[in-house]
């Protein structure tokens, strides 16, 4: 009939040598897919069908993750340490090399995935990796390109609170930074491990100050910030911390994200965490 769209042919009815990469074909169940040029028929979104969220892949759990790798579902791919079994150094995972690192990312092992700049080839800007977009960002994380890791709110999907990203806990915090959840980023002193003086976190310099704010390590910080300098607003304040530019920074209310019942930041409240005074 004139004007009626033609259905693509069944994949098995076309000899492999005659199949065209990127063309649409039908699988045995009559579903439309895209030929990857090798051995598999992808879904209409050009992904593996069983792992595609829009297609409702059968390999995904109720948390929209791969069943075998979901910690909450207790997938078989997760070890007793809460890590991916194949990448767990404590379990001696198959992807762990003799240096205790993931083999594909180890700079000491002979590896064709690490470039001369010490980065993964696919995400190296200097090498023009395939994972780098025209804006010189990692393609999946680029807002301008609409990367797959960016949600509808313009944030990283995994750390977006409204989207209930996989890295957000029940308290509305990042799991790794949540004191109540005992996140991996929280040390034994109840502080962020990165900035804990007692633990010697990497954010603390040799003078026991925050590395980014130490005037001994960075003498240029001794001068009062002046408008026109990088990161300084018209009020001669650090732009990211200026309450005149960002009035919302001085609004703390109980029930807000990261605010305790005393109206303080939850992670730094000395009433909630007396040990912080130690």
C-alpha cells in the first residue's frame, strides 16, 4: 500500500556479510533492533536490550540497576564487603592485579588502555579519546551534549536528590558522606575523612590547616580578596561563599537538606556530634 512504512527484514533472513551496521532488523520475536556490526542486535536505543532502562530490560532490578550488581538486592556479583566481587581486592577479584588495583586501570601493569599521559585512553583529552565530546568533557557527563549521566534537572543522575540517585541515601545525603549511614567517606571521628586532621586526610596540609585555605602553603591567600580576581565577586568576597550574591546560603531551617534540629549543618553541629569539640 502506498505510504505505508516498510517493516525491516528479519535478521536471520539476511546473510551476515550483507548486514549493514546501524541498520534496523527484526529479531526472532519481531522486535526492532539495530545491528552492531559484529554479533548482536541492539535495542532501538542502541544498547544491550536486557540492560536498557527505557526498554525495561529483564536484567534490571526494581532499583533500575543490573540485578547481579545491585547491593540492595544482594546480587551474586556483590561480595561480603559490599563491592563488586570481580573488583574487590580483599576477595582477590579476577580484575585485581598484583599491585592491588583494577587491572585495566593500573599504570604499573602493561596495559593498552592507559595512555602516555597516565589516563584512560578513552577519556584522555590530549589523546582525543572516543569518550571526549566536542566541548572537551567526558561525553556521558556533558550537559551540553545531554550525556547519559545527566538527569532532567541538569545534575549528575547518581547524585541528584530529586531523582533519588543511586548515591543518595534515605537521609537525602550522599551515601559516602552521610554520618548516620556511616558512609565510607566518614572516618572514626565522625568527620569527613578527606578533611580530618586526626586522620591526616589528603585535604589537610603539613601545617594542620585546610590545604586550600592555608596561608603558609599559599601566601597569596594572605591578601584580602579584591574584585576582579578569579573567584571574587563585586562584594570582595569569595563568590561561592558570598551571602549577598547567594542569600540562600544564610538560610538554615530545620528539615532542610543537611540541617539538624538545632538549625546547624548536620555534619558540623557540635550539639549533635560532641566529639567534634575534641
